[in-house]
C-alpha cells in the first residue's frame, strides 16, 4: 500500500513539474525584436541591395519559426497583458511573414500597407509646408 | 444520601450551563489548489477526503466518533439497568445516567465543532479551486474572453496559411527548412498519439452527476453545494443538542425535587399548630 502511494505521489509530482516547465516566457518578445531588426534592415539606406537580400534570406526562416512558436505557446493563451492583447489584435502586423504569404505580397509591401503607406496614398500626397 | 442526590442534581444543572471547550488546536491544511486542479474530477473527492483523514483534524474527528460510539453504548447499558433496578439503587443509576448524558452531549458538541472546522476549510478550498479553474478557462474577465476569441481566430487563420508558407519559403533554394520545423513535425505525431491515449484513459473520464457527464467546474460546484448543505445540517443538529441539554437539565431538576420530597416526608418536623384550635382553652370557665 505504501509503495503504491509513493508511486502515485511521484507520478503527480512529475506531472506538476512538467506542466510548470512547459510554459515558455518571452516568445512574443523574441518575435517582436526579430521582426523589428528585419524590417529595419529592409528599409535601411546603409545596406546595398545584395546585403539587404542576404540578411532577409537569413531572417526569413527565423521569423517564420518565431511566429509559429508564438502561435503555439500555451502560456500566451488567455494571458491578459497589454503586449499579448496588442499582438493578437493585429494579426497582419504580428505574424507578418505568414500574413504576407497569405495575401501574396512581399513582406515590405504588406508591412507598408499595414502602416497606411499605399500607392494611392503616396500618389495623392502633396509636398509643401506645414 | 438524599442530600447528596440533591447536591449532585444541582451540580449537573450548573455543569450543563458552563460552556465546553472544543479541540481548538487540531488543524487541517489541505494540499495546494495548483496540485488539485490538475487531478481528474473522479479522483479529486477521494484525494481531498484522504488528505483530511491524514490530518490532525481528521484524526481528532475519528477519535471523537469512536468516543461517541462508546458513550452511546454505555448509555444504552445504563438505561437497561435503570429499568431493572428499584429503590435507592435506581435513584443512584438515574443520577449516573444524567452524568453520562451530559458527557455524551459534550462529546457531540466537540465533534460538531471539529466537523464545522472541517467543512469550513473544505468550503474555502473548493472556492479557491473554482477560482483557479476560472483563471485557467478565462471565463470571468470579458477582456480575457475577447482575447481568447481573437487568439482562436488567429489560430484558424494561421492554420489555413501554413502549407502555403511552407511551399513558398521552404521549397526555395535560399531558405531550407529549419531545425525547429523538422523537429516540430516529428514531435507532433508523437504528441497526437499520446493525446489520443490520454483521452481514452479511464482516469480521464468526465465526472458524472446523476448519470450525466459534467465539466470539472460543474463537478466542483456540486461539491461546494454538498458542503454547504452539510453545514446547514450541522447547524440544525446544534438545535437538537440544545433541546437534549435542556431535557437533561429538567431531568436533573426532577431528580433533585424527588430527593427533596423524600427528605421532607421522612423528617420529624411537627406540623404548624393552629391558634384558633386552642381558643377553647382560653374561653373556658377555668
């Protein structure tokens, strides 16, 4: 009887420990940092087109993986913080890679559209004093 | 002897009016809510009951129940003896019966105090458990519910674009599939097999209430309702104890009154003389 109690107690202790360690903090922060760096490289004047393309090619799979990690992170489900609420209120900005492929656009085009910078808005812009 | 019975009767009545002391030190500190919330509903009740039985308070309740059983037995034996006895022995036994009844009521009152402690602790535990379940389900906060709805919508949209992203990004020469992507795919099939096994496990069956499968939250709410009804019944039992105590006090007064009457009947005190009866002695011719 005592042995079976010990086994049962150990099994539940392991279940609790595994459940506690499976929560991963920081996936959203990692994604946002990586996305900010990638977008910064894409619109940077300091890089040549080839450098820009190389950096983007390296960043692409990393960004895709990070977006998937965020989507699959169980600790974010129902986590009612401003960062999480903001992230999920705008899917197109948060999951930029997946959303741009879904809409058949390049990443930069999709991002610019989310920022309100479109061809029509540029064409209708006036140059002048404020 | 009769004076002794009278004094004993008064002592019983006065003893009944003094408050009894409960076992205030016996405690029950239930296991953590974070652990309990992970247990299947069917195992939850058994786990809580076992935890209680092993606690100081649980042992005190078990001890109290045993003592009550023994006391009830001796009351039964005394009652039989009273019906068979007569004279002074009967009076003595009746006195003894009153003392034992008083002791029985004290034991019951102490046991009820312990039970109340147990039920209040259990109620607090179930309340915390309901809070924990609500936190996990995100059911209380409207903003949280809205967030969960957006996350589910995002999940659906995400799933629909997965294969397209894989084809566009990972079939091109300059973007080979990542280590995370490969490993994730391998692990997913193992996870799905394990999840199926867990779902089919007998310990993962939904709890039943009146033959219907219910959620964990509904099951805990039902346990809470049962605990509340036990507390209400305990309150009613205290009323019964009060009436029993009053009856014992009245029996004690009755016994002491019988003793007084017997003493008066046996006494040598002459009757009071009537003055009118001796008037003739004064109005006679002498």
